C-alpha cells in the first residue's frame, strides 16, 4: 500500500531537489512513482505544428520514485514514517504519524 496520497505534503530525500517540500499532484502506484508540484521540473521542447506558429518549451514536474519522498505530518510539521491502524472495531483504516502518534487522516 502507498503511504502518500494526492494532496499530501512531502519532502524530497534524494536528487536535485533534495530537502525541498511540495504537494503531491499525481501518484502512479504500478510504477511506484509520485509527481510533486514545482519539483523535479523537466523541459520538453515542442516543435511548431503549422506555419506561422511558434515552437515552445513546456516545463512539467517529472515523476519521482516513491522511495525518494517522505510524508510531512500535518500536525507536527515534520517528515515522518507512516503507521497504519484500524479503528472503530476494525472498520476504518487510518494513517498515523510515527513521531507524534496523531492520526493524519482517514483512508
């Protein structure tokens, strides 16, 4: 199971943007990758399609490996590992911060 969800704040652990914090835009669970807003940006050069039109450079966030990001707890505002617990008699599964032991949110 993936520890992060769309909209979570994550810290980059490796690569050119190491140490930066951003919001998760997309998750690709089959490839074990995650795309983070404003980080790991790549430039794609687009050729013009018609005469009179200009070519352009498109900047987009490339997916990172899931092992290179760590969830930032919304309660204690620190990067943390995630623990999964069931509450209400095993009916609800929640993510719990390993550092402050607070429930991050419901799954």
